[in-house]
C-alpha cells in the first residue's frame, strides 16, 4: 500500500495511491468531460468509431518513428510514449485540449515520483501549432492531482452518469451519438 500525506484545508490527510490510482486516460477525460469519464469507467468505449482518435494514432506513429523510441507501459496504467533522459515526451495533434493533456502528463510525473521515486520533467509537442510546452511538477500541481483522483473515484462510483451538458466539442466526441441520439430522431 502506498500512502502519501497531503495537505487539505490546512490539515494533513493521507492519500492511498493504491486505492486511487487510475489509468492516465481517465485523468484526461476528467478534464474534458466528467460524463465521458463515467461512460469510459463503465466499459462503454466508442473511441474506435472516432476519426479524431484515428488521426491521433497516425500522428503518434509517425512522430515516434522519427524519435526511435517505444511505448512503455507502467503498472498497466501509465503509457509513457517517449522517455528521453530527464524527460517524458508526448506528441499531440493540437492544443485544443491543453489542460487535459497537461494534467495527464503531470499525473505520469506524479506517479513516477510517488510510487517509484523517479523524478522527471515532461514535454508536449503540439504538431499543428508547432510548439512545445515544458511541464514541471510542483507541489500545487501534486495537490491538484490528488484532488482529481479523489473526485474521479467519487464520479466512477455513481450509479448514473453526470447530467448531460452540451459542450463545444461534443460533436467531435466519440460518445456523441450515445449522448445525443434522441435529439437527432
Ligand atoms: S458527447 Fe459531450 S457530453 Fe457526451 S461524453 Fe462526449 S463530451 Fe461529454
């Protein structure tokens, strides 16, 4: 059991990482749409129907071929795309979902630090914008990740998904038909 002590409202509380750890993709979905997170947590996956996911895979394969590295799976929950020296590197098509992408990578950095004692930095390359962001884990970000993990556990435990709310990117989401089927009849 990995127990980590963190500050919550000025008080020290303990976080059981073993109990709260999740796949990195759930952190990503949490910051995109909590309903999407819930659907995914119940095993409802529709990503195979999404052209966005398909183009993401192509970018992923082409970029990583050039970098000559291979994916590393840690504890079946972290998928580290590129490890280069002090850095964990990710490649994304665009920065439209920047917060979600960043929080997923921060979670990887957090997990490596807390569980394995390995301290790394992160970079995200955004192909469309041709820009690179550097990510450094701070204590504020660690706290944000811990709150996120607690909230994810709460959301995934619920019997019903969070209320449907139309978001600007719903039409691009793999769950669009699932969420809005009635509206199209
Ligand atoms: S279609 Fe919209 S509401 Fe439904 S899961 Fe996707 S982002 Fe969330």
